[in-house]
C-alpha cells in the first residue's frame, strides 16, 4: 500500500481514483478508455474526467496517458510508464 499513500500525497482524490481505475484496466489488458465510461463507472461527470485526465497526462509518471481521439467522447490511450 505504500504506492497508494504516495498517490494520495501527490494527487487529489479524483486523480487518485482515476489512476487506480486506469491501473486496474491495464491489469485487465485494456489500453483505451472513453471519458464517458470512466465517468459512469466512477460516478463523475465527463467534464471532471476530461479535466483531470488532461492534467494527469501532463504530470503523472506512474502511467502514460495520451488523448487519443474524439468520437462521441474523448478516448484516452493508457500504457504503463516507461522508466
């Protein structure tokens, strides 16, 4: 659990929830995530997800987040961070 504590120190609650969600998705073999589905799964608005994902794309070193496309909702490509 030390990494979870580290996440809480580094990111706000929503960002921590997003990183945990994305890591779990990566563990299941997923690499593409739509904002509207993340929002539905986490009980957030699509705008909250989009804003925080854009911030995480810039500052998160735990995973790589790239805005991939927009078709009915923003799609994010997520992959493990390259060390």
